[in-house]
C-alpha cells in the first residue's frame, strides 16, 4: 500500500474544520448527474473589450469554471482591494436542489463552529465557484493545470468547499516576501467526498491558501465533457456575498456590461437563465443606479 501523508496541523487549528466522507453516495450521484448538464466556460483575466492595465498582459485563466448564485467574472475583479464591490457581481443561476439541501446542513455547522463575531449579519452561502482541475490538452499534449497559487478570499465570513474526484493537497501559509519559500501553517489533503470549512482571524483574514497539487492515481475523467480539457477533480467553493452586491446584468454600468456581454452570450447558448438575462431590459425604475 502506498504511504499516504498525514495532514499537518498546527497546535491550534481553530477556525479550520475537515469532514472526511461528508458526501453520501446518493447526493454524490445527483451532483454528478447535474454536472453532466453543465457547459463551463474559460475566462480571461481582463476585459476582452478594453486593453489590460498598464504593464499587464491579457491571459486566459488556468481552468474552466462555472458560478452559481452570482457570477464573479475575473475581469470585473470583485473584492480585490482597492477596486471595490459594486458593478461586479452578476446574478446567476440558483443552486440545484441537491446542493441547496447540502448547504442548509453546512450553514448549521458554521453557526455551531464559529463565534457570532466571525459570522457576518445575514450570512448565508449564496455563491458557488465550480472549479475544474485537470489537464489542458494542446497539440496532442496534456498540460497539467491542477493547482492554484497563493491567494486570500475577500468575501466576508467562513468559506466551505466540497471535493469530488482525486484528492488535492491544500496548504495555508502566512504572508511572506515574494520569492521566499513559506512553511505551511497547515496542510490538508482534500479527499473525494470531503467537506472543508475555514474562517476566522487566522485562516481567513491572515493566511493565504494554495492548492499544491492534485493526485492522478485512477485516470478517471469527471463530467461534463469540456473541449480541450480533462477533469480529474471538481471543487465547489461556497462563500457569502452581501445580497445588495448581486445585481442583474441589465443593472450593471454600460462599461461593465461590455466587459462581460460576450461571456453571457456564450452562457445563454446552453442556459435558459442567461438567455432570459440577456433579453431583460432595464425598466420600471430599474435603470442602473450607481451605489458608489
């Protein structure tokens, strides 16, 4: 039997919670069936309608994605200081029934595990990033892109993630100088069917986290079929976005609409929700109003 490294935990890991085998077989099957219906998209870091900021190059993100609840398009830069929060969260499809049921349980866990001061007023998981980890297929070669660099989630309150497929090594590190190798504060293997919740001043507010690698043991491919990509792990990351930040597409500023209209047109080809979104018109007093 191959040796399996144990997760490294600091003396006090308060604020980080891991539940192995959280996802039951029935719920897992329902999620996989729902994934079969998805048509993920590739996003670019900056708007395709305007030149990137000075000194920056346009680039496609490493992996295809899908959002539920609201779409935090990369080019709109939601919650990346100091740019702000308005005109950046586009209303998106609701959670499927199986996911909504799971989240009711996860929200109860958050209420039990975290002190009220660490959970924002009105907290509820209302956005989900579906991240597809695997290999990009280019010119007959598989290029592994199953990793995520160090970053911090700026949405308020605890974060939850549900994993399907190959296990991934996630690490938390404290901020450090560029080029300096940081010793992990905590290393956690995220197994198939596991649930992770983290929050609080250490793991959410101070530490950065990264996905170091994703195993490739079984050679299985997860749904849906994505042209030019082979998926071996899927992670659902759930966060809270203040409801007033989430607006329908037609309430965005004209500039923001131009930044993401191409994505919405792509989504609308396979989603009745986004098809209706593009047809909606600002009216009955619903014209865009700046909330800055």
